[in-house]
C-alpha cells in the first residue's frame, strides 16, 4: 500500500504543531497530499447561567469564538506545512467523528497520542479514531520529529489486526534497512510463534530490500509490554508496526493492553491498523 494522501487534525497549540509538522515532513517525503482538518464543536449550554444570560445571548458569542478558533487553526496549519501539497477543510463538529468521515479521502491518518483531556469538543480521540476511521494510523511521539524508516519493528500476534497492519505498512518496510519481527504469544506456543514469524518475514522480504529478523516474546509474562519496548530500544527502531486491539464498553472504545501501552508509554513513531 502506498500513501498518496494523509490527514491530520489541525489546532492552534504546541501539541498540534508537532504532529502537523511531522505529517508535513512525511507528505513531502512521499510526495503525498496532506489534508488538514479544523474541527471544533460548541458544547451544550444551560438555558440560563448564574448571571441571568440566556441561551440566545450566549450562542452568537460561542459561534464567533468557534469561527476564530478555526481560522487560527487554518493559519497554524499553513505556517507548519510549508513546502507540502496541502488541502484545508473545516467543520463545526466534534473532532472524532469529523476526522473519521474525512478519513474516507485519505490513505493514512496522522495523530498524536492520547492527551487524557477528555475534551470531546476540541480534541479527537485516538482510541475512537483507531476503531472508527477504517484507515491505518501513524501516531507521532510526544517530542514530535520526522519519521525515519531505516529500522522498523513489527509487534506480531497471529490476528486479523496484525495481518492488516503488516500489509498496510509494506510501503514503509520497502524503505527499511532493518526489520525485526517480535512474535507475541504464550510460552507453550513458542515453536508455532517462530514459524509464524518466519512466514511473515518471508512475505515482507518479497516486498522489502531487508530480510527481517525474528524474536519470540512470551505474552503470558507480566513484562511482555516492557519487553516489546525493550526490543525497540535495542534496535533503536524508527517505527513500531502493530495491530490495534480494542472493544466497546459503556459507549466508548477500550484499547487492549499492548495497544494502550504503545500509545501511552512509547517515545517512538507507532503505526497501527485495526
């Protein structure tokens, strides 16, 4: 899969700046179109506030502020994407569903890790987007930076999500000098895991200049998530590729343990597919 179009949620502020600059650098490298989406919703307001103002008095002010915020996001996006082929879109809507809809126009969604703000009116939920967008996602680390693809690590588990992630990330692997496949599973399945990893390595090698190495990690151990990141540190991985796992609970998506750990604890670029 080649990435010819990317999507990023653009906002004023440092967090958005880092992911937008990373998305722009990748778009330039791939000669791809970068779509910036400004999305912000107005939260529900009470009929009256303690000072006696009614809804009719507050509403125009809120819409004016929303318009100013979206214009500021547009200006920031333009300043942070110089040299890239770009397109701007904006909508007065909740960012997460707005991003999921616009994802139909692109090959890859670029986002930051979870912020924990819980502000659904201004911030797109990384977990929700992973499940609802129908597109692979590149998660920019907290410090930002430019994605390099010389060294790639694949977190392998024999699931639909992992198979999807490997297939979606092949164009990045084609650029790699070194690829490591870390197979995850119970101790009693180590022989099967090695065979699976070799199968995946063979498939990747038919698309990539690099012949992947393999490593088996026991998922029954309490430290499997730490071991996964230790392997990434050992090879100094530029990118970690993984399936994205989650399930619905109480009207929200709850991520699986490895996916959640990669998003919250990883200081590297992470490529996820659901």
